[in-house]
């Protein structure tokens, strides 16, 4: 980084240092719209009512495994101005020699030892999944509302055990009922 700005304008990463975000794990993600603008619909009687943009976001969420076949989805909810969801990265591995299967589009998979970039291909990690989701939603949403935009970053939490997975799943499921007290609520 240049001495000119003396790191004043550098935003520290919210990612866990030394964690490979392409590794098999469950991740709880929160993705907010820019300025927490309510683009996706509204809460009525504790239930999320999606508008057209919200339906696009929901459809894009369900399409994630079509674009990233190594992903499984846990609970998710499209809220008026943010999305909560569980993304499970579940890449096949060969435990005999810590060899990962590398997908090669319509060809047979290649078996390659883990070498080179220790964080793996940057197209098969949590950031690329979220980037793809946000891009898909943006393309569809802007055809309806040209002002649609996401917050630049997203929040993630690595889910470390079954108890946390169930607690987070319940939180997601109950989020619309708790909207009035939600820190993202912008009435």
C-alpha cells in the first residue's frame, strides 16, 4: 500500500485470518442492500411478503447449487433489506492423500494434490458464491428498479457445531416474526 494514504482508507477484512473460505464448512451469511433500503418486500403480521425483486432474490438463492454444485443450502430468508442464509460448502475429497477432485466442466474430474495457492481456486470459495448471487440478483432487480444496489461487503460466520447450526437455522426461520426489534429494521 502506498505511503501516501498511510493506511487511512484501507478497510480491514472481516474474514477470519488463516481460514480457507473454500474449505468444507457451513457458513451463516448476511447480505445487506445499500443503505439498508427495503427493496425485497415487507413484513406483514410476522411474515415476509416478497415483491418482484424479492422473488428474484429468492430464485437466485435457490439457484446457487446449479452454479456451484459443491454447495448445499441450509435455511435462508429474504428480508425487506437483507438476506440471511446458510451456505454449506461440501466438496468431495479423497482422504487417502488429501487429494481434492477438481471439476473440469464436461470432462472427467482430475485428481490433483493440494499445491500452489493454499487457499485454492478463488472461483470455488464463499466469496465467489456470494459474488455470483449478488450479481444475479442485481441483473434481475435493476430491470425492475434501476436504483437497486447491494452493500459492498457481507457478513459471514463459520458454523462450528450442530448446536450452532440449529440455533442459527431457528434464528433465520423466526427472523420475520422478530422484525420490529431487528437491527436491520428500517421503518
